[in-house]
C-alpha cells in the first residue's frame, strides 16, 4: 500500500481537483501546487503550499519555469528502498514526493484552430511531461495521476484505507506512459523534421504525410525525379520491397523482379544470375504474369539495373521504379519518354524494425513482421512431395504472403529454370473463388487450359473443406502447399489421395489484411 505523505499538483484541467485534494488532505497528505492550481485549492479552503517551497526557486519567464528543479525531481526519482539514495536525500534535505497530479497544456486539442506557430509553441508543456515521466519511472512508490477520470478510484481508496494500492499506482503509470507518447507525437506531427507532407492521401480528399526513419531501406527523402511520390506509390513500393527482400535473402544466386499494383504483387519472377540476360529475362517474365495489371504498376529489382533494363520502359508505362544504387543520372534517356516517372533508390536490404503498426478505431495494433523464410515442408499425402520442388514452393510462399487474404497463387519453374508467379487470386472472402475464379483463370491465360500440371498451388491458410482440392484437380493441378491445421485436414488429405495430388503442410499461416 502507498501512503501519500506529500503530493505536488499542477493541472490545466481542474475537473475533480477539489474532491481529490480534499481526500488527500484528510488522509494526511501535505499538498503543494503551482499557479492556477494553487489558487483553486486556496479558494476551496484546502491547505496547500506553493510549489516554490519544494523547488526553492521562484516561477520565472511568465510561467515557463515552475516545477523544473533539482529538488522536485530528486523527490520523485529517489529510490525508497535504496540505502545510497536514502543517504543522498537526507544529506541534500530532499522532501520525498509520493504523488504527482498533472495534466498537460492542451496542445493536441488546438491543432484544428489555425493557430500560428508561435501560439502553438506556447501550448507545448515542458514541466508537465517531465514530472509525469519522473513519477512513472518510480512507480509504484510514486503515484502519478494524469486524467480526472482516475481520481474517483483514488478518492475511494483514500477515504476507506487512507492509502492507495500498488495495482492502482501501476495502472496509472502505464496510462502516464501512453499519455506522454501521444503528447509527444502530437507535437512531432507539427514541428518534427521527420514528417514529409504528401500531396494527399489514399484519395485526393484525404490529407497525408510520411515520417521517414533514419535507417529507412528505401530512400524516401531523395526521390530521383521531379514528380512527387504519392501515398499509394509509397504503400505499393513498401509491399514490393518486402517481397523482394525475401527473395534476395532466400535466393542470393538469383535476380528477381517484383511488380505491385494496389498493394498486391501482380508479377514476380526470379532467374539464376548465371543465365544470359538474367535480369531482362526476370523483368519480361514478371511483366508477362499479368501485363494488364503491370501497366501503371510499381516495380522493384533486387539488383542494380542498367540502361537496357531502363529502355524496356520507354514503351511501357509504370508509376515507379526502384533498385539498388539507382541514381538520377541513370534516368535521363528514359525521362524523355516518361516525364512523370518516379524512382527511389534501395539503400539496403537489412531489417529496419522487427514490428509493424496499424491504426485502428481508438488505438494502435503492433505485431512482429511476417518474416518466416525457410518454412518446413512436410508431405502429407500418398503421392510423395518431391523435395526438388521445395525452392519453388518457398518462392510461391513469398509471393503469396504479400497478397491480400484470402489468397491463392500458382507458381511455376519453367523450361528455362526460372521461377515465376503465373496466377494470383487475392482479397476474397471466399477461398474457393480466389482460386477458381481468379488464380486459375489467370494462370490458364498464360500457360493454356491444360498446362497447370507442373505448377504449385499456394494457399495463405488451410483448406476448411475438400472443395478447393476438387477445383484444383479439375484443372490438372498436381501440387499443393498450405499451412494445414484445419479440423477437416483428414478429409482434405483424402481428397488429394483420391485425385493423386501431392500436398505438403508448412505449419505457417500467412493472412494479410
């Protein structure tokens, strides 16, 4: 239990302040306050001392300096159970603080009021966040309250027990860290150098900006042409980068090309570097996967490109090109034909962050990246899984895991020994339709109706029923990769055995929403 012997209060929102201070006072808490908070408590008849008696320094600079002081922060940060810290606070005559009640200047609430930079600057709270961070660091020995909604629980505990329990203090400190983060982000959104404004967002009526990390693998800050990158360009190239990165890592002896349209790969090919004109061959085969979708797409290369590759686009429209070591000087001739072309250099293929975030209603989701590279491939059918297909299977998994779920793709190792995606079905609530109405017809357009027998069908999740296998068998597909894990696995395996299909499980699902 936490006994509140001494507390500092400094709030801009006075809601519930008097009731909290009364409960603290009646439980024996010595109260200190600054500015308007002190005035409110004095008017309510609650004994309270000036914050200057703690800091031993006066307010200055029209209120900019109030609570920032060695004495106050020592009283917050001193570790209660540390012998050396105890010797220091006794030697320095530090008054320990057991509670801080703070809320910040309302910076974020004024962002839509068309205030000037100078006006917004005055709304940046310095002392408040500093107090909160110090108090939260010493939780649960120090209680930090940042929201009037927290007061009632503390008031109840003080009235009944005269103390605050540690669970309440720990919960309040967690909320404090969230508040400090949100507050800093709102300031950074206005004043931070890392925010790069974009013309608009996903659609013209939406506002957008990009924060570029210092070690970004893609050089967003230095696009190679005068045409401005769009929000959608950035999203598409980011998706393409992750596919290319997987291919680069798994197949260092191959050169690969990835084409993305609307955040989905629509063309992927990988060719042995030892092959004649390997990169051009990879480009041509990636483009042939879906020439209609490739038009106006975003392309990334795993290796440095030359003038022959660039000349390919003189008669083909693409939005954006990206490759290692790509420079503005390389694009001169191509820009004569494609004045609005955009280009970005790949700086490196190293993993920048092990996690990704997505905003949701009322919060932010965080998850680790889907980085599984060499998944175990375990045959589960009477027809043995051919281990010589494992590399192609991994290629297919890399293609498929960046497609929107539900997703299915077909990949092939052609007569040249090149890997290519020949059909994709993505973004469908119905997995059977993703396969039967999208992936298979697209593959048949490339290979012909009766030439899918050497393709591998890749599914991002398990087959809940045998219907997907039946559809695959009807068009001659002989190889299937899926994660497995359905309660109907036995039925699906039986269907494969019936159709003489070799199927393997990986144990890894790859949903993408």
